[in-house]
């Protein structure tokens, strides 16, 4: 790509961005769109506008975003979002501090070296303007390489310093959230798994109660045995579905009264498959009848589930945060594979079906999943290739004869023929995050946030390996396979020469990502259109409208992996082609600004893990840093620079830094430190409420006289410590 | 070594064993020797003979050993000794079960194969009788090799089965000991390290108390801040030394009254260097005066130590076992490198000087020690070579001129010249265990038992690498270095041919170890002679006599490493030369019998770690098993047997077995499970006694009004849980 094409691409992206910005300014001021642009504020019962007044200034949101504090973010969107901003700020700071030294020093050093230029002008054509500013332009064994060696150290040291500060800061954020005087249900509970079979004549519940009452005679509150809810969930969802449909039918009926016919038209529906076939009935009557039929069925099933479908897992509640925190860290049983404990996640993020999974089953599932992920990352092209080979037009015609008339048209046929393989790839890439999340849940992970973290990690390695390494190494390898065959040692020098060539590609990539990606993000064009379409043609009840504008959460798994790809690219090119740094700065600066707006006004977090995402972010930044250090060392080494050895301590330093950081901070992210949990609460916790918040909706009967839900407090023997 | 030499060596060893056995029978029946042969029983206040009656049967001890139960061992010598017998029994059972199949099957299979014999008779000379019974005697790609493949699996499966049972059994032993209703001081305490600097205006003690009182308002009892005791220990030891010397002087004086002179001779001593120079004084007066001088000095130093030499480490006592067990496993501080906790070891095995060592200092020390051990294991010949090169006779003459007349004698000179290098090696090997223990303590390990385990591990790797691998591989490598140079691939086949050759060497080695080693062990000739010499010429007081027969403990560090060397040798040769199995059986059978006697009657354990040695034993057996599996696979592979691949799953199976075992059992050996700690005590623990038992002797003043030792109970705020 030459310089002109690069500028054109940059310009186009920028124009799209400006257009989207204006769209945002215009659309977000229409009251009908408030639910799309301010859902988080609306759901929290706040006025869409800060302070309640609507300004005429189209850039007010920027001022608001800039003036918002970290505690605003925590209040509106939780610790996890605040941690995401720590990540953005840290990367931004690393890039700015690196740029301050690298841009004014390295660019002139590279540009004024003419040794390579003169040597290569004849053989490979002249360097373009961008390449002239990169390390590739510096001659072999030139003393100018010293500047690049120093720059490599500078970037690394800046990164260490800022990462250390960030880790400490996040740890404090987590501590502040955990020691808050608010009562949080999950801080009083632990999850118990792998409960051995109950002894003869004891129910599962009695077994769990007596076990924990013996160990915690004073602080044990009560237990909740996990049940197999598959059946009851099914009935519950059917019932809820009928309730929704009834509300919808009633709304339609009420509306029909207003328009023309004063008596209204009673809505009808068919009761067969998908509402397309079968007998036609009066909807309101039919749904009412169904609800009356399912309500006792649900109650009966609830009783059966609670009594007979108990699983070898339980939630145990304590009267004190310290005991719960300490219990979640302690070994309870002599055999480590029984009575395993972990701290309870929030009720909403519990993955109930994973709780009863057995110890070794979880282990084996984990290894199997790792193998599948490994294969997916390295050989994902194979199934896609097979699918696209299989989905040729000929096969399509054979298998789905009714497509014949369409496919036989010559124009369409050419287009399909050309795009079928790409279509397979696009579908695969779109489904990948969901597939990885599914795999992570299949590992037996008990909470949504944990599964998200696991999926995000898998997605990161997929992205970095396939996009970053794939583009640079892949293009080189395929382009010059014969040369490598002749001399295997030439691979290093080939890589080194190909790295700067890919720089322009990645510059465009980053620019596209921030201009078009962030433009779409802020303007929310897609959710806006979907919302208006749904409201107009589908939604009849208030609940349905609310569902239509539900904003969802930040989507850490894919968002963070995308950011990390940019981090990896920018870091690896920071010294080789420092011109990439401003692009990185804009990406993370703009990202910070936009997402501040989105987090404060749009997205509603679907869980809170108190910053447990951070150690994973930190680790992946360190992986990127290591990749960067090794790349540069290899690259400068190829330039036949004898002092490249000076760069060898850097990766070792990184590993030491990583280990020290993990030693100092990590365990607090796995468990709750007791000194944090022992802080006073602002009120005596209502443990009944704590307990109830963990009851799954399908089981929470209105009546409370059930045997599982009877007040267990009376059972707790309150023997004081006799000393 | 031919067969005749082998038999001669075996015969000689056996004769020595028989002589030592008779010596034991004769000597142990003399009442004057009871303190050497029955010290453990005497120290426990029991009669030397079981049931109090002296039998005339010289083999009564065998009957006693065989009829003793595991609980006898635990009662007389603790769980650690019982675990050592589990180790011996397990190995014995593995060897017996292996031998039952291997001996009747493999020996005939090997002996009746004539293919190699005929081929090799001309080139390498005939096989001797022993070699004929080994795998080396089977021809290449013979179907007879199937028997050896099956045998390899058999030994492994037997080992897995028995190790699993043993691990479970030891885990139960540990649980039984930990849940015993006896009050054990260490179960109520935790060790706290890395305490951050106290806040302004607070003493260290106040800081520790307030920290733990906040977290454990109901179960915190009191704390003991660790102090720098170097100075007070020095004064205390001097004082104790003078007390001993005074007792000795008084005993000498009393004795002198009996013999001849009715007024007695007052003993005199010189007060200069080593009692050899300086003024002569009356001993009794002099020591009395010294004691009077040091007693107030000690008291003053105790006060200063307690007040001013507080270190950032403490022992914290709780009123309940469960809380102590749970506290030792929980993360207390947000920063993992502060307020680190671990369960307290027994008071007698605390290494006080290691407690205040800082978190990262310990980490660094550990890595440094690992590097030193690695270098010691692989390059220990270098310093020894240097020393022996340096300590030639010429150098000796130059440096120590007074040795000239001795060294100049031609006979002596020759002997010295020949033995000086060996002497250096022997001294090195004798000092090695002490050096490794010193290194382990230098890591910053806080308890003696842990340091012993660490030293034992280091010694194991040293022994296996240098003796086993050294002898087999070393001899092969040096003997045929030129052949390897020509064809590097020949190293595997060379190894394979050299392994059976070393078999005879190791047979003799094992036989020597059990006949001579165990003979010396049982007869206790050396301790007996030392005791009698000391009693006759040195000991004057009762305390001195008692010290002279103090038996010491089993010496796990070296004993276990020695056993493991035999395990490794026997396992590795079990299939190659099955004739070694009976030797292994005798070694462990005889060892079990003898040590049962020694443990019940002689050795007094110096600490109790409740079986924490076991996971290390288990791991090393697994290492030996892996070594065995890889050796056999390589060996059969060299025989050009195409089905050798069948052996490849074995090492993988071993690793899986190891991981599963560790997952299931290991954590309980690191910490105390709460279900074990929550068992009831037979009495309400006297926490004052618990606390006092941890006060080091140099600090335990008679008076109790000291600020550290004041009753902390009154300070504990007893706020009940308000729910």
C-alpha cells in the first residue's frame, strides 16, 4: 500500500466518523430515542440529562465524560467497568509516555539515515514516505541502533511502572468495594460442591446442616441444597411465556377498541406448531386457561424438585462476612475432592447446572476444552475449508433442489461462487465468541463472570495468534516459501524485513477500528433501528417495549480481546515504526471518552465480579509486552548489531516483574482478605433477604411454609464458646 | 565381577551380620547397657522389657517387633515413625507382589534363551551365571520380550494400587492424630510473618492484638511477638554452661571425699582460653560467682529483648482449634506479602531466627539455595578435585612445616599420597547432609521438620543422580567415549548393554547395605563404645550421663534418602535382572524388623509433623517409578522390539496417577482440614499452658508480671454475635 492509498483510507474513515458523530448529536436529542441513548440512567430512575437540564451544546457529552470521576463510574456501572477504565488509562499512559520519547527521537534518527536507502533503491524500489520513518530504514550495525535499544528499555520500564501502579489501584478499588458497609448477599454465602453421599437415614439437607453446624457452631445460618431445576425451569418458562402472551393479547384487544370498533376484536391464535397450524381459539381465554393449568403444575413440580431432586452441592449462609470469607478459603474435608468450597458469586450470575458437576469431571472437562480450544486456534481454517468445499453450488443444487431456480441465474451464481467461502469464515468468526463462551461454561465454571473471563482469554489468544502473527508471519511465509526452503536460517531475516512492510496495513487497521468502530459504538445506529422497528411492528405491552431497548452490557469477552489486539500491535510496532503510537493514543483516548459516555448512560452491567477481570487483563498486557521485547530483540539482531545482547535481560525482567506482581496482588483477587471482610456493616444484615436472593425465580414460591424454606434459624444450636 | 567373587562378598557380609547379631544378643542383656539398647522406653518411664520380665530367648526382640501394632509405634514414637513404616511396608509389598510374578516367569524365560549366548560367546566372552538370568540374555526382537513388557506393566500397576492405599492410610493416620482429643499446643496457634511497620504511636504488640481482635473478636486469645533473641540466648547459654560446670565441680568434689582424703580436694580450673591458660581458681567458688553475676544480667536482657527487640513476626493464639486451622489457611491482608500466616509447628521445632525473614527475602533465598544445590549435585567433583590437587604432599609440607618428619617417611608418604583425594571425598560426603540441612534452613523455612524434609529431598536427588545414574551411565560413558564420538546414536545401545553389567555391582551393594548396615544399626556398637568411654572418663553428674546415652532420632533426612536409593536401584533392575528383587525384599523386610525394634526401644523423635513427610516419600517413589519405566522402555527398545510402543502410555499413566493422588490427598498434608479440627477435646484447653509452651527457654522468666506475658485474656473484648 503506498502513501496515497493510506491517506485516502484514513480520510474515508474520518469522514464516516464525522457523519456518525453528527447523527449521534442529532438523534440523541430526540426524546423518543432517550431509551436508546440513556437506558442506564433511565433504569436507575435518573433523568437522562445530568442535573436534569438539556443543554444546546452538541458536545456536552464530552464535557460530562471528562468531568465524571471514577466513583461516578462505580456508582453507575460497578467496579468491573471502573477496572476497564483503569485498563484504558494505563495503556493510554504507557503509549503517551513512550511517544513523548520515541517520536521526537526515533523518527529523525530513522529518517536521516541514508545507508539503506541508497543500497536498496536499485534492487527493491524506493522506500515510501512511511517506511522511511521506521527502523527498517536504518542500516545494518549502524550506531543509530543504540537509540532503538534505549527506546525498547524505555517502553518496558514505563509499562512496568504504570502496570504496578494500576495493579495497586485496582486492588484498592476491589478492597473498597468489598469492605463497603452495604450488605451484599454474596458476601455471606459460600458454594459447596462435591458433597459425598449422605449417610443412611439422613437427607442431603440434614447432612449439610449438621456438617457445617459442627464446624461453625456460632456463625452458621442455614443452607440451600442445589436441586436439579431442569423440569421446574421448563414449566416456569412456559408459564411465564403464557403470561406474556396473555398481556400481549389483552393489549391488542384494548387497542382494537380504540380504533374503529368500540367493542374491539378479540385476538385469535392457532394452537398448532409455531402458531401457524391447528385450531383457532380466542387468545385471552386460551392463555388464561393455560395459566390456570400450569400454575398448580409448577407448584407441584417445585415441591417434587425440592424434595427429590437434591444434588450433591449446596449454598451455605453465614451470619458474618469474615466467616464466609474464611470458610471459602479453608480446606474442609480430609479428602480434597469432597466438600470443596468457593466463595459465592452474585445470585444472578450463578450457573446452577454447573454446581453439581463432580471434581474430576470438572478437571477432565477443563482439559478437553483446552484441547478443543487449542485445535480451534491452530486449525480453524480446516473445518471452514471443508465446509466451503462442501457448500459449492453443485452440492447446494443437489441437496436443496428448491434453490435451483435462484442458483441457476448466471449473475447470482457468480457472486455466490465467489463469496461462499468468505461467508463461511464470516459466520465462523461471528459465532466464535459464543462458541468460546459455551466451551468455558462446559468446563464446569460456576459463575457467569468467571466464564466470561475464561472465554475472553481464549478469544485473546485466538485473535493475537491469527490476526497479528497470522498477518505478519503468514504473508511472509507464503510469499517466500521457496527461499526458506533453500536456507532455513533466512526465516529470521525474512520476518524482520516483513515486519515493517505490514506496518502500513496495521496503521490502517487501527484507524479503521477507531473511526468506524467507535463511530458506530457512539451513534448506536444499529440498536436504534432495531428498537424502532420492534416498537412499531412487534411490541404491544410496556414489558415488550422495555425488552426492545434493553441495552445489554459492555461485552467484555470480545471488547477486551479487540483492545488487546490493538495493544499488541501498537506495542510490537512502537519501536519499529513509532508513527503507530499516535494512532494507538487516539484509539485508547477516543475509546476512553466514548466508553465513559456509554458506561454512564447506556450499558447496564449484567454482573459484578469486583475487579476479578484485572489479573487477566494484566497478564495479557504482559504477554503482549513479552512478544514486543522478543520481536524487537530479534529485529535488531537481524540488523547485525552486536549490542543486541543488551536486550536479553528484558524478557527475564518481565517474567520477574510478572511473578512479583502476581505474588503480591493476585491472591486477593481470588479470595477476599479477612482484614477487608471484617469491616463493619452499616446495618445488621437481614439474612432472610440474603437467603431469598439466592432462590432461583422458578423455585421462589409465594408461600414460605415449604420444607426447604422453613426458617432454619430455630435449628441452629447457639452454643457459646465456653471459655 | 564373576559369580564366585559375588558369592564370596555375599558370604563375608553375612558372617559380619551374624557376628553383630550375636554381639547384640549378648550385650543388650547386660543391665549396664540398658540405656543404650532401651533409651526410648527408659525415657518414657517404662521398664526396658515388655511386660517387665526378662526372657532367656535371644530372639525375643523379633517376636516383640512382629507383634507390635501401628498404634504401639504411634504411642512410642509418633505419627512420623508410623508413616516411615508405611513407607517400608508399601515398598516391601510392591517388591513381594512383583517378585511373585517376575521371578517364576522371567528367570526361566531369560535363562532358556540361547540366541544371544551363541552369538556373543566368541566376541565378548561367555555370560556368567548371573547375567544369564537377566533381560540382557534375551535375543533381539525375540517374542520372549513380551513377558518383559507385561512384567513392566505388572510392577507399575502393583505400585499404583499399593501407593494409593498407602496414601489413604497415611491420610487417615494424620487425621486421627490431628483430631485426637488431647490438647496440642500447636493446634491453637498460627505463625504470622511479614507484619508491616506499626502505625505511629502503637507498639508492635498493640498492632498485632488489634489486628487479630478485629478479625476474630470471639476466638482471639493473645499474641506473642517474636523477638531477636541472639543476645539473650548467648547469655542464657553461658549461664546454663556455668550451672552445668558447677554441678560437675560439686560432683568431683563429693567423689574426692569418698576416695582417700575425707575432706576432699576442691577442684580447680584455669580461667583463660579453653581452660588451658590463665589464673587458677577454685571451681565451685568461681562458677557460683559467675552464676550470681549472669542471673541479673539475663533478667535485664530479657526485659530489653521483650521491649526493644520486637521483630515483624508473631505467634497468635486462638481459643479454638477450628479458628486456628481456618486462620492458618486464610488470606488476611489485601497485599499478599504482608500478614502472611501459616500453621504453627510444635514449639520445639520452631526456627525462631527464620520467622522475621521477609517475604521476598525468603523467595530469593530459596532460588539461591536451589541454584547452589543444583551446582552441588552436578559439579561436586570440581571443588573436591581442586582440594585434592591442592592438598598434595608437597603443598602440605610447605604450608605445615611441622608435618615434614611424618610425611617424609616413605611408607606413610605413599599411603597418604594415595588416599588424600579419597579422604577429601569421604569428608565431603560425610558433611553433605549437614550442609544440605544448613542450606534448607537458610531458605527461611520456619520449622525443623520442614527443613529436614527439604534437606532429605535434596539428598535424594544427589544420591540417585550420583550413585545410581553415576555408576551405570558414568562407567559406560568413560569406558566408551570414543565410540560415542563416532556415532552419537550408539549411546542408547551402549547404555542398554551396560545396565545388566552393573547389575552384579548393585546386588553386592544392596547386600552389603543390609547385612553390614543393619548389623551395625541393631548392635549399636559405636554408640555403645562412645557411651562407655564417656561414662568412664568424662561424665561426673547424672545429667552428663544422660546426655551421653541420648539416642537421637531416626535421622530421616539421610535414612530415607538411603532407602530411596535402594528403591530406585531395585525398581530399575526389577525387570532387567529380576534376581535383584529378593535382595530388595530382604533389605526392606530386615529393615522393617530392625527399625521396629529401634523405634520402639531406642530412638526418640525430635519432632512430630503428623505425617507431613509422606507426600515427599510418595513423590520420590513416583520419581523412581518413572525412572524405571523410562529405563525399561529404552532398554527393550534397544532390543529392536517393535511393540515397545506399548510401554509409552506407562509414564503418562504415572503422571496422571501422580496428579490425581496429589489433587485428592495433598492439601490435607499442607493444612488441617476443618472437619478434623472441629472434633471435641477431652478437656477445656488451658490456654495459659499452651501459650507458655511457646515461650523460648531463654525468655521464660520465673516471674509472670512482664508486659509481654501479662494475662491478655482480660483485653479480649467479648462481643457476641448480635444476631
